[in-house]
C-alpha cells in the first residue's frame, strides 16, 4: 500500500488542488477503500465554479467526488459483508439510520445524512477513503469499476422512475438529455416503458440518447414555442405521455412537462434550476397531473447494480472522457467547458 494519499481538494471558487493527505483508518463498521473510478457530476462543477448549491456552501476545504467505486483494502472489526480485495460501488450518502425517515426507508430525506462532497462532508476523489461498509455494494467480476461509479447517477434515474411509477407499457417524456436525463431514459426502458421521447437543446446529446435507445428525440432552442413543443411530443408519440421526468432544471421544461403529460399522469421534477418557478398549476390540478419531487435516491443501488450486471442497461456509452487522478485539474476544465461534447467524465484513481 502507498504511504500517502493523493486527494483532490476544493479550497474555494476555482481553487481546486491536488495534495497529499494521510491514509485514514477505518472505524469498526467501515472499510478502507483503494479508490477505483470517480465520475464528475454537475454538482462537483457547480461547487468549483460557484462555491455553493443553495444552502450548501463550501466554507472549508472539501474533498471532491461522490460517483465512485473502489477495492476493499482493510476492514473494520465489525464488518461482515465485505473482505479485503472485494470491488465495490460506493453509495455516497450515509444516513443516521434512527430518524423517522430512515426507519421508513426514505433515508434520502434524513436531515443528518452524510453525503460525499456536499459541504461540509468530504468526498472520495482520492487514493484511499473510508466508508460505512453497509453502503458499499460488491460488484460481480464482469462489472467494471467505471460501471460501479455510474451506479450513482443510474440510481437517480431508478429513483425518478420509481417516483413516477414507470411500468410495463408506460409512455415517458424525459426533458433534458444530460447524464441524468439519459440514465432516467435508460431506467424507464428497463422498467418496461414502451415509448420514450427525450428533449434537449444540444443535438449531440440527442444523438447519444437515440444511440442508447430513445424512441424519439426533440431538438429545442431557447425560443421554442411551448405549445408547439407539446404538440410535437404528442404527435411523435401518437398519444400523451403518462409519465414525464424533468431533468433539465429549466423552467420552460417544467412548464412543457406539465402541459404535455396525460390527465391523471405524473410529472417528477429531478432538475434543480432556480429555487422558484412559474408553472401552469391550474392546468395540472384540473387534470390531476401529480407533480412529485425527486431527491437523490433510497434503496436504489441494488436494483441499479442488477440492471447493469444482467445486461439490461448499458451505461458505458455515457463516458466520453477519461483522466487519471493526477490529471484531475484538466478533467475539471473539460467538465467546466463541456469541450469535445463531454457527457460523463471519469477519473481513474488507481495507478
Ligand atoms: P446537465 O447540465 O449535464 O444536463 C442538463 C441538460 O438539459 C443539458 O443537456 C441541457 O442542454 C439540457 N437543457 C437545458 N435547458 C433545456 C431546456 N429548456 N429543454 C430541454 N433541455 C434543456 O446536468 P445533469 O447532470 O444531467 O443533471 C440534470 C439536472 O438534474 C441538473 O439540474 C441537476 O442539478 C439535477 N440533479 C438533481 C438530482 C436530484 O436529486 N434531484 C440529482 C442529480 C442531478
Ligand atoms: Zn435519518
């Protein structure tokens, strides 16, 4: 084992540094992980560029990274589910396990959750990192470390589809074809949706969506006419979608989502845009269109892993760029600019 621990630390806005830290010791319920792959998420870039997301403000240096996989290097004395050498996906949020939400299984709503790279909690873009063993999921041999890291965004897609109650025969509209829109589309298909239509402002993202299995795509521009888009969605599908998964964060998309969805259907809002939005609420209420929030995920890693391991879902095509841990600053530069049609950027920590 190495004697030091190269770590990517965000000090403040646009001040990301690679520095050597010590290797932590696992507590009794934890494992020490030699980090494998860590994906860059929009939120990492947001903290880098803005130093905050809503009430979460970077006030002290914070280790980046939360879409991750690793190999068990040491086990705490109470750990029963893992052994040294196991390759695992790391679920980045560890809740309190005792509050009302945790007890009901909705641990994503736990107020005391410790979530990697959400200030003030450190992430795992480093060489060695300790994590609660019960939030690590052993990967079968044929599932790669990159796929293990992609279980994180895929879990958001799984949770969004569960919240929307996507099932066999569902017709689904997804607005926004970034990584989250794409994993929502993949999850919807895997859960039995028979038609999925997806929108975006960027043709390259729609091309990838098509490649991944979208039935229809709709290219928008910032001035697109709302009514015309809703009509186009209905026309392409030959009906109204019964579920809509909003993954762009754009107010105009939430508006389209509500108006396009079938009466009695569901709109789930995953995209986090401005804190307040003007939406056609009466249109939703007189047609009993349910509007539901989505926050991360709970109990979704096992299903997301099953989807990948069984071959039901192929997430590998989301990865457009690869970097080593030493190249972290360049990786974040690419993430910031979106250069080269970047969708998912993967950092490989193991030498
Ligand atoms: P992203 O920025 O890569 O993707 C957003 C996509 O939406 C882009 O491809 C963009 O071109 C497209 N878009 C922008 N405006 C649009 C419009 N008006 N109509 C259609 N498409 C439009 O981000 P991402 O990583 O895919 O994440 C998507 C959203 O989900 C973000 O707002 C993010 O903050 C949010 N998110 C929420 C959760 C949650 O728990 N609720 C978890 C992860 C991400
Ligand atoms: Zn709790």
